[in-house]
């Protein structure tokens, strides 16, 4: 499987919470992997945020047409296992001679 990296596009394929399920099927840009206790600057709100020390898993901060658990739009946190990278090199090759425009 392709490794997730910041700046990559991905699709959300699942969620453990009801609040997160509204984002399933949406494409997002990966901003960064946040470890429990780590502080970071949220690219959407411009506010320094800290993932709680007692968080059970590192979470990806993703941006796009998504909604966070608190209802804020534009970003959310997703476990890595619920993200599938979108990479054009993984798509089947298309024979340009057969494409109808």
C-alpha cells in the first residue's frame, strides 16, 4: 500500500464516530500526522491546537469539503486506516488513441 504523506490527496473510507461518518467518501488533502500530545498550527483556523495526550491513536489532520467533530468546516481528523491515497500513478493507463472527446 502507498504510504500517506503530507500534501497527498486521499479519500476517507470510514469512521468510528457518527460525527465522522458525514465525511466518508470525500476527498481531502493530508496536512499532517498529529501524534498524541503534539501541538500544531491548524491551516484552516490559524489556531494552535493540541491533540490530547490521552488520544489513543495518531490522527491525520486533513482539509477539504469536510466537517470536524465540533461542526467546523474545512478540516477534520482521521485515523490513517480510514484513508486511501489518491495517486494518478495507481490508475489504469488510458490509450489516448481510443479516447473520444
